[in-house]
């Protein structure tokens, strides 16, 4: 399957199941957010990006301290939910875009989160490279990947190939994802 076909089929799958996303995954994702923020060890501030934001479940965890929070996703149906969630805040913006082609200025964001996105992407290192470019020099990146799809070694290689360097990680047996914090190499 070529890259765009694969992306389109993933997008359609999320569009079709968007109405039950929160019910199915909220608990699982909340555990990952908790782990990601613990591993990060500082409260995210400034400009924050949530790539593959889905229905915006992560937004309330960081919006209060953010100068602005941008959520990007390819699924319009999930983004409708994310937009509704963002209504309680004045600093959240949602954008429908492919994570490999982010319509955002490079070197701008201080904290970038990608929860359970990367194993969906046809060329994860390419995606991570795009994500890396959006971060400023001191940016922190929190990336999680489903354990059943990607082992930690592979995730570290993807990060290295994209110019990122893992500085801490969490492999908690209760989580379905490995959680990595990375900075620019
Ligand atoms: C497992 S969900 C995780 C959603 C969200 N991060 C969360 O914590 O609930 C994966 C998300 O990645 C999005 N996604 C998949 N392929 C994408 C792409 N090429 N560009 C942007 N988002 C994508 C899906 O639409 C979906 O919202």
C-alpha cells in the first residue's frame, strides 16, 4: 500500500469510530498522559503542540499553563470533538493536517507531544523529523508508541534518525505504550 493510501485508510478508520473514541480509549490514554508528564518532570509552558491530538483528551492537562496549545490531527471527526473540548479554553487551536506536513512555522514550539501516533505513520522517522523541526532549540518532545507495534530499541533508532535524542523513558507494564522524552541531538 502506498503511503497516502495507508494514511487515508487510517484517517477513515478514525473518522468512522470517532463517536466512540473517548468511551473506548480515555482511560488508556489518561494513563499515558500521567506517565508522560511524570517523565517530563517539568510543567509544560509556552507554545505547546499535540500532534495526532485525536479528540483532545490531553488538552485539559496542559492548557492552563500554555501560552497557546495547538492540536493537529488528520481525522476531521475526531477534530470536531477536539474543537468542542477546546471551547472551554481561549488558548487552544485545532488544525486538520497530516503529521508529515505540518502547516506550522519551524522552531516555534517549546513542548511537543505525540501520544500513540507514531506507530500509525508509514515512515516514522520522517514524521519525527518533521515534528523535530517544529520544536525550538530547547524543545522537549514526549513521544509514545504502542508496545505491541514497536519495541523500545526501534523507537530509539527512529528518534536518532530524526535528529532527536531520548533523555528518559518509561516502560511501565501497566501502560500499552512506551513513553520517551527526547530533545534535539
Ligand atoms: C491512537 S490515536 C491517539 C489520539 C490522541 N493522541 C490521544 O491521546 O487520544 C492516534 C491519532 O493519530 C491520528 N493520526 C493518524 N495518522 C495521522 C496523520 N498522518 N497525521 C495526523 N494525525 C494522524 C489519528 O487520527 C488519531 O487521532
